[in-house]
C-alpha cells in the first residue's frame, strides 16, 4: 500500500496507550497521519503521545461512557481537524471457566468490547455520513469466528463485533463511508500473557502487533470496506473450519492446539493483566 494515501489524515484510536493501539498509532504517524490517542489510562495515553511525537495527542477515554466518547471525538477534531478514521481498539480479554467468571467481569466485557465499539461507531459514523466520507476500523479477533474454551465472554463479544461489521458494510454501501473489521490471531501483547501455544498455533494464528497495525493501514488505504484476518493463515484456518460440522471442527481445533491455548494459561503470569480486566 502507498502510505502517501494516508498522509494528512486525522485518526482517533481507542485503547491507544499500549499494545496493539500503540502500534497502530505509531504506524499512522509514520505514514504522515495526525493521531489522537484515547485510553482509560490517561497517563499511558499522554506518555505514548509524547513518546511517539509527530503531533500525536493523548486524551482520557472511557469507551463505556457515551458522553465521554463524544467529548474524545470533539477533542480529537479540535486538535487535528475533521476526523477521517476511527479505530475502535479498546478491549479486554478475561480467561477462565465461564461459570467462575464474576458478573462484574462479564459486564465489563460487554460494556467495553461490544457497547464501546457500537458507541464509537455510531458517534463517528454520524460525523462521517454528514460529510460523505470516513472509515471506521473495529478490532475483533479470530475468536470472533472460531470460538475457544475458557474465553466464552470474549468470544461472544468478538462474534458480536464481526456480525456488526457485516451488517454495516451492507447498510453503508455506496455512502462513501467504510467499515473494516480486523480479525487478528493471538497477538503478542499483554492480552495473551501466560498463553502457551504449540508450533501449529504459532504458525497458524500467532501475530505481532505491528502486523495488525499494517493491516489497519492497508485497509484504510484501500478505501474499501471489508473483513481482514491477520495473519493470512488465520483466514484459511477460519474459513476451512466454518465449512465443517461442529463436532468435527471442534475436534480439529483441539488437535491443532487451538483449545489448549486458552485452557493451559499460566494464571500467575497473567495476574497483572487480570487486575486490569477487573478494573483494579
């Protein structure tokens, strides 16, 4: 993709203070875009903006608060000019048996991973449609097309984001406003802290955050709506699995090591991230 096509764009990113969001911000800045970084951890947002430089701006953002989300977009436009792109990246991923998951954590998954995406898409979409242009990018997961045990709430949320994108691609067709759903495999960030993947999963579904960022930039630069898997092997894996009967699919997924990825987590190694999942 010619990065010159992104030069001068105004981009807002949720959950941009660390991990995938930080890499997306850095990639857009490297392509000449202007970037607003929103994060519930305002110190992380401000620090990341300062570290990345190039005019990046940090903002506090709680994606579960529609009024606060609107204020974030207002602030981004005040700093950068009319918004061209919103990347809904903020999300949490609790791991463990569903029946042992607290109602509070389940609510947080729905509020952040689903409602936050819907809120951001609606608020940005209203602005984009008024101008007849713009691009919403929603970060989902391969687990929004291929479910894994011990991640039931997360899978439910990401399936919702995938279906949401499929519906809006039809609603917004011909409007000049685009929507892309990015479905990464297991991204090497704190999101998968404590995860143990075998060689098959390493090859099929593990990915670095800069590859996810590159996919986002390619999608925006294409000027088209779509659904994108990262790495591409994940697309083939998900597509093949979707054509199989459920019991056969589940067996093959388990044999490939997909189920064990979320069943054999090192919870001690994951403790710090789990506290953030719980909002502590």
